[in-house]
C-alpha cells in the first residue's frame, strides 16, 4: 500500500494535469472562435492571458495546500530519514566495538 504522502502527491499531480488539460482545450476553443470571427484576436489573447494567470494561481494554491497537508502527515522528511540512517550506522559500529571488547575479555 502506498504511503499517504505518495497518495497526496498523486492527487496533486492529477489536479495540475487536469488544470493543464482544461487550459489547453480552452485555448483551442478560443482559437476556433477567433477563426470564426466570434471574438477578435486581441480579445482572445487577453482572455488567454487572464486564463493562464488564473491557472498559475491555481497550481500555486494546490502546491501550497499539498505542502501543508504533507507537513501535517506523520511522515519523516528526507533530512530526518538521513539523520536516522546515520545514527543507526553509528550504533551498529558501537555494537561491533562492544562485541570485540567482550570477545577480548572472554
């Protein structure tokens, strides 16, 4: 089973992918409207610029929300895991030294 963090990240990627797909489809639709003369090229560009700005804001909000959720999950950060690995290695080395000392005294 995947970790909660991986699940949250996948949901975020799906949302961002969906936003990108919607944006692409709207761009195609606006171009069609321009070609048919329903909107001017200037109006189309203005609309697409506003749309892109809104989509970027949405992506940023999703990223912030995901970061917030991940911080609340009981999941260790990479730094914490690295620190624990180092401590484990140090403890293993100490155990080996103690074993050697005990063998020598026996």
